């Protein structure tokens, strides 16, 4: 199927330059991305099965989610490189 997209010309040119460096066209990149987004039926079923098998198996080591702490942590973004290591 052929589709028409409206994308800023500058974005397309930058994408072409980057993709040219890896030997791909914009068309190939979009096609590959859509394949990944769509997946196949078996991959969706595998993902659901994985989530069912692993649900509730995490170990938080006693940590409980706290909205205030998460918000406070978010205020420190972006983190400095030495903190992220």
C-alpha cells in the first residue's frame, strides 16, 4: 500500500542524512518502524503470556511507591551524568 505523509522538509532532509550513513532510506525506516509497531499476532500473545507469568514477582525490598518522593525526584531532572552512573 502506498501512503502520503506530511512532514516538514527540514526533518526529512536531516533524516535522509542520518539514514544514508547507515545505508537506509526514509521509506525503509518508516516501513520497519510500522512493522515493529504492528508486530505480529504471536508476539502480542507472547507478551501477554510473559506479563501473566511475571506479574507480582518483583522484589521491591520493602520499598513502597510514594507520590511525593517521585515528584521530588522528578524536579531534579535532567540528572547530572555522575548521578546517572
